[in-house]
């Protein structure tokens, strides 16, 4: 749970629920084509990473999800490399996305999608 929301994931999707006075009600869902590796829900922002997928940022407002940014990790062969973990740092003025990959960490400014 995070604030007024709770999220539950399966292999290929994240389901978001509103939490109010001990009641959960379905709010939205985000689906991935391949296996979902990691995700983080921060206020009304959902950040996901998955197999063969770039990092995606979704805005979740009023039972609706909108893709607002995509962050591509390009490897030395100019191919999209996927992240295994994702973390959003919201303690600073700018929000940063940290993506854990095989042998490295990539950092993206959430305000500058690729």
C-alpha cells in the first residue's frame, strides 16, 4: 500500500486499488506484453520495468491510466536492454528514476523521457 492506493501485481500486470476507510475498490490496471520484473507506485505515478521492455511511467488519475513517459536503456549493441529493478527518488526537487541492470545502474530524470 502507498498512501490512499494499494497495488497488486501478477506476472504481466499491475492492478491498482483505492483504499478508503478499510475498503479497497478497483481503480486501474496496467498490462505488459512480457514478464513484469519490478514496479513502484508513488502517489498517482506508476513506474514499471519488464523483460524486453523500456521503463514506462504511467499517470493514474480518476480510474484512468495514461503512459506519460518511456525511458530506454540502450546497450553497447544499440539494442534496448531491460532493467531488473526500478526505484523512484522523490526526496529531491527533481524526481529521478534508478534502473538496476546487469552490471550497471542507469539514472533518468522523470521530467525528460527518452
